[in-house]
C-alpha cells in the first residue's frame, strides 16, 4: 500500500503540535508520511478526532493549536488515536499578561449599513416584536395564552411586526429579590423588557409575588418609544379575564407598532452575540475562527461583539487577557474564572466536567482543548470590556460576558445584555432559536450540514475540505449578519423556534 501524506487526511494546526485532526475516518493500518517520518494508524480514528504525529511520553503535555490540551496518561506514538483513553486534564497554571498581544483593528474602508428599526436614544433593533414579560412563573400560562392568539396567519395583518413572544420562566417568587439570584432574574427580565427588538411590552404578574411588576418596570432603561402596558391577574379577576384583557392590549400595541418601518442604519449600531453548542473536533478549525473573522470585520465597523460561556474559555483565558485594553479589564475576566472554579468545586465538580458526551463523540477530550477552539469565535481584536450575566453591554468593540456554557442560559444572558443578532456555531447539530433576536446557525462540518440542512444557515465545513478559507467564510458570515439584521429570516425563525429558549440563569436559595 502506498503511504499517504498526512496533509491529505488530517489537519496539523501548529508545526509543534503532537496531534492532527482527522478529516475523515481513518482505518487501522493506513500508512501515512509526515516529513521524513513514516507511520501506520494503529486504531480506528473517527473523523474530527486526534491522530498522534509526534511521540509523547506518559505525563507529558500534549499540544494542539500550539497549546497544551492535557497530559498523556500513557506513552503515545505516531499513528495512535489520542482521546479519553490516553489524554487527561492538566493543571492550569498560566502566567497572565495584560495588553501584550492585543490587536487594534483598523476602521473599515467602506462603512456598511443595515435596514433596522431606529429606536429612541440611539438603540437599533433588528426585529420589531411585542414582548410579554412575566414577573413570576404563576403568570407564565396566562402570558402564553395571550401570545398564542397571535400566532400564524393572523399576523399577516401587521406585516411590520415580527411577532408576539411570551417570555416565561420558572421563578419570581420564593426568592429574596436582593439576593444574587433575585438580582440576576430582575436584570435579565429588565434586559429583555428594554431590548431594542421589543417595540412594545406587556408585563403580566400574579399580584403577590416577590418580584412585583411595579418593581420590574421601575426606571426601566427602555427606549423612550417603547410602548408599555401591564396586567395583574388577581386584579383583573383571574386567568380568563386577564387573557381577554391581554389580547385586547396586545392588539392595540400591535396596531401602533405596525406603523414603524426599517431605515438604513450604520453597522456600528449592531451588537452581535457569539455562542456555540454541540461542538466537535472541527469547531476550533472552521466555524469558530471564521466567526472570529466576522467579529473582527464588525469591530472594524465600530460595532460590538460579545463572547460568552466562561467555563468554555477556562484554560484559554490567558489568550484573552493578552488582548485586554487594560489590566483592570483582564483581571475582571480572571475574577469570573476564579468564581467559576469555586462554584463548581462547591458542587463537587470541576470545570473539566464541561465537555459533554456529544463533544467527546465529536473528538473533543478536555475543557482545555474545547476552550482553545471556543475563544476563536472572538477573533483577534482587543478585549474592551467584561460584563456579568445579563449586564447591559455599552462598550464598543470585542467584549466578554460571564455566562454558563449551557446554550439557552448563555444566549439568554447575551440577549438581555442587548445582543441584536446571535451567531451560533455547532458541530453536532444544535437546533437553538432565540426570540426576539434572530440566530444564525453555522455548521462546522459539511457532513452535518448536509444531514441537517433545514436547520443550518451556513456551512463552514468547506474550510476543512479546502474549498474556502477562514477569511472567505468569515466574510460570508459578515454579509449574512447584515442581511439578517435587515430582516432576512433565519432557519430557526422560519421554524418559529425561540419561545422555549428564554432560560434565565437561576442561582441562590428558594424558600
């Protein structure tokens, strides 16, 4: 059998790496060459998994992306499959630097625009929704009943309104409003209530909850042109009476909202949320770096992009602190990492519990490996700010928000912070949708894209096959963002997804 060059069947991401990523399934016995080295594949290596290309002694660091992704638990030889059976988590001791590696993205030569909704005070919406915000779980069913009256063909009567969404949750009572959990819930609900994609708001409460509607709406930082109404179930006379009143109120709001039109707005007024889910061995090679390039293109326009999922930057945070505009910003990120280490330890776990069974089936082994690929979504721009969960994002440029890695909770925080478009990369095939914000789903590999074409907006797998570069796909994502911000319907919107993905992060005791 003629030996095959390694580059024909696998991707070596850094010249000093110990492993390469298989481009397709490699059977045992396959003969490969890498430089002057010849070796044979010793075990079946699935697509997206790691193939050893340099010897590693037991206890030594294994490198991918030019960084350690863990330590070998046994001696590993060229041709071996490197995964959970011979690679384990390594202790993370980084020498942090601040601002030593940041790149100042030059401004774009040609300012770009999108067709959006110009909101009072300078906010820019990409959609025009009526939001029904619930102060407590007790009003959730009522809110859904109201919203359900405005689904389907009935909305054709108001072509400039994107829909009515009930933002329901599982909390709001039995918790101390001043507690950490209470403050996070209030901040999240107020973030959605004041979101530029919510042109009109109906707040629905029960009447005896800890987080009352009046407290929820007090000094709401919503655009001044947001239309606001409220209903209290106990005051209205029960569920049926509240649904009747709610339907009438929403109809009035919709008729006013339908008078608004899209107008050309500068791309600098966009806020892009960067997220991923169902990651695989290709995520850090194709979709994530391509999205990172799109992020840089938006930053060059003066826009804001927001990376999230703190547990999924653990082990790669040193790459972000080097890009921080100041030591204060860098240390704010490290404080959130330290908080998470204590949080998971108190629960009896570690941050290396993060890679899911699906992640591992897709070729990812440790959180270090996953994080090194995940941070690629943030491109190369300097890190200008770090925010807590659902905190309002105000800085321009590339920023970070502290969220869990759980997709719906993470994206909920990003939207509450003001993200008006979300880009979501996936290798295994996530079906996430997010109302009232459009979500662009980007496949990391062509096989999954072909299998789930009706659930994906864009295929970045062409990077792995050599049919396009990271920069070319990144430019394609950038154009897709502008088109979606201007009203192009995403696949998740076409499927009417996003009603059940509003999931605020719950912390603290419930009494």
